[in-house]
C-alpha cells in the first residue's frame, strides 16, 4: 500500500492536471492589459491592498473568508457584494463577513481610471491574491475576465456547518470540485475567522448541557476563548473573531494544522478533521511541511477562484459593486 506521503503527492498531481484542463477557457492572464489606456489595473489593486494591509493586517483573513463565501455560492460572481433585503449578504453565515469597504474603494479607484471595464468579481480575486502575498503567503497568478452576476439571493447560501464531521466537510467541498487534500488546504485559510455563534455551543453547551465545555478541547485554549473572546453565551453574536492565535491570524501559514494536532481548534468541524483517520494524515503532512502547505494553498485558491465564473457577454460589469447596474 502506498504511504500517506506518496498518496498525497499523487493526489496533488492529479488535482493540478485537472485544474490546468478544467479552468474556464475565457479567463486570461493579463485580461485587462491594453484595455485601459496603458494603465495597469492589477497594479492599482495591488497598491491599494498594500496600503490597507500596512495599517490593517487582519484584512487578509477577511478577504480569504470573503472569497470562500463568495465562490462557494453559485460561483465567483460578485453576488455577495450586493446590498438590499434578501441578498446573499443578509444570509446568516455572511453577517460576519468583512472587507466590503476595501472592495468598494478599489472599484472607485478603477472606475476613475477606466470606467466600466474591471468587474467586481475580478477585484475580489485580485485583492485576495495581493493580500495573501502581503501576509507572507505564496505569490500566485490568477486569470481574469470574470463578469458580475445580476442575481443575489440569501436562499442560495449553503455553506459548511461548524459541527460537520470530516466526511461531511470533504463531501461539501466536493461539490466545488475539491478533493480531500484541496479541502484541507482551503480550510486552513477560510477558518482564520468565524462568527462567535459558531463556537459558543462547544464552549458553553457541549452535548446539550448548559455551561458544559467540550472535554476534547485543549483546556488552556478553552479558557482563553471563554475569558477574552466569548465571555458568555449572550456575547455569541455574528461578529467575526480569529480562530488562530492573534499573530498567526495575520499571516498565511500552516499554524492552523498545528493547532489541530494540539486540540486547539475552536470549531468542531476543524477538530473532527484530526480526529478522523481519513483526514488526519493530510493534516499531519500540512502541519509538518510549510512549503507543501504554501504550494497546495496557492493551487486551491486558484481553483476556487475559477468556480462557475461568468465570462464573455454573461452578466454585467457593475459600476458600483454593491448594486446592479
């Protein structure tokens, strides 16, 4: 039987080949070159993200979470950005998503240089890429040419639940075309933050018992969260909090997997990935090899960015990201 490392390498190669063959043919590297009177639109995005990161480093965690919440629902189409009753933004899992102001600021700057050309969905993908690089993550290239969808419905939002088993989590990511390795790599990023309500039951109501804390959680970690992050059940609102320690949450690294090994995960779904033998070996590989994590992380972010995109004459190029034209 092949070793876990050999299985990992073979699966990673298969995923990479599938990505190369399965991406949207109409997306292109440098799609906006020559379309804006010589202005480099990607450089403008990069400059704004760099300035924001310098004064607000957590923006990388917010953008990573935004990209997942965007692309996991009907694809990477800018629907999460739309304001108004009944939109994706109003769905319960999205109430704690942050970073909308940065996307709006980038859109305003680009419209001033090149009106009606750069889509909001591309801005999301480019901004996340640039924030990852600022936070010490891998530099990776993304294709552009996405267009924005003219639809946004809260009823479409279905995201992985915080109490999923490992099998349920892997299956849910499978609908995005991800295999188990890709799911593990992606979980290491979007679980940088979550809303307080997602982990209060593990801290205060484990097993349906009032005030009970999950005995499988590292006691020191539980104590910190109960004292400083979520000191009582009533504080379990929709505000986002860091799931990694404060410093690691500001960096793109493999600390998430090391936390799982030490039973420091706050969400049940995360700890279940290490409790289940079918995914534990992947966690161990990513925890022990930072370079491997960086490589897999870049690949899966690119793959996520190309889920069910609109191109060509589909959709629209919004003038303002928070409303349809």
